[in-house]
């Protein structure tokens, strides 16, 4: 099954998303990581699409979505939640499951808690955090701050692909075809003809102007829904002591949080191999049956 491509005005900004599956089926929002695009979710969406309607948005400033004209204010979790509200309302989705990689998981946590957008409270049936947690390792955040605002530039797409293969090696195994798709769906050409990753460098303002934006224990503690956290066993962003804390508080204290260590991956598992796909789909199936 192939996706269809769509655009929707959310909170006054044009957001691009791909859609998979039967539009009458239960919905899953699959939201990508910080400097990535919704096409990272292709394998997961294809896996889920026989039973679910899967929506894979490009975040503001990434992929084919509009870049923010007010980056200091809008490249924040609070505004991303506003975009998510616009997406759900625009598509007529009352309740959804949510799968988020890295930043996408943080957005899902903020949406599910309803503290930033009360209109979203109760609208998530389940939450998958793919190498994301309510607190991120400071050393990894500093690493992100160092590179995100200055994306590299290359003379050729193949050179950019070689760069992606190196920096995203922690994703785990990808086929050659998947590396090529990852590259081609996250490349933009500059006026001088060279190529660079397809995101707005100003999105780094989330870290420079809002240094605690990803410290969201208050949101996590407010959750009352099933949570699955997939932690890359070699992740430098989500530390084992943090996932242990997740099991002691918030939904974890009520037995609603499950943590799985994903061997052979760092930040973040690519959600492209059968074991990872089945972990996610089995979790969503259980949550859907309970809902």
C-alpha cells in the first residue's frame, strides 16, 4: 500500500502529512524526530495500515511543511501541540493512538497530558515513546545544539547519503533502499545547487531560547493512558535511570508504562524491522481493544 500526500492549515501554518490505510479505521498519529520528516514512519505506517488509518506529519520547519515565520515562539513543544490539535480537528479525529520518535514522543506526551492544550486531554488512547523520555541527558542535548543549527552542505546527494549513514548509524539496521529513501525524502537543494538536510536551521531556537522545553515530568505525571517506551540500548539521550524513574511515577506508578530495551540501537530505533514493528502494533492492538 502506498501513502497519499496531503496539506492542511493547522494553527495558521501549512502542514504536510502522508496518510495510509482506511480513512474509517481507528487512527494512529506517527510523528518523527527532531531533524527528520514523516517519511521516516513509512515502514511502521505500512505495517499498521491494514488495520489502522495512519497519519505521518512533517513538523513545522521540516520536510514539505511550512517554515515558521516566528521561530523563537513556534519551534516549541507548546506550539507543536497546537499544530497537533489543528491536525486532529482538521481531520475530524476525536481519539487517536500516538507513536512518536524522539521529539515526536515529547509532542505526544504534551498532547496527552493536556496541560498546554486542554482540548487534547483524553484524546490519546495510547502513547509510544521511541527513545524519548520526560528528561533527556544534558550531554546529548548539547550535542544536538551544536549541530542542529548548522546543517552540513554537500555537492552531491550521494555525499549527503554517506553523511546520513554515519550520523544515523545508531538507528540500527537499514537496507540500502531504506537509506536511499531516507536521503531523498530529507534533502533540499540550495540556491547554489548544493544539497543539505531538509529542515529549517532556526528550529534550534527550541534549545537556545527554551533550554528546558524537553524537561516535561509534569506532563508525564499527568498521563493516564498506556505508555510504551522503546529505549535504544546504546542511547545517549534517554538514560536507564530515566526509564527506571518513568516506571516509578506518573502512569508507571499505576502499571501503565512498559519499557523495552532495543538491542543494537542508540538514538533512535528506526522502527523498520519485524521485532520493533510488532512491539508497536501489539501494544496499539491491546490499547485499541481496551478502549
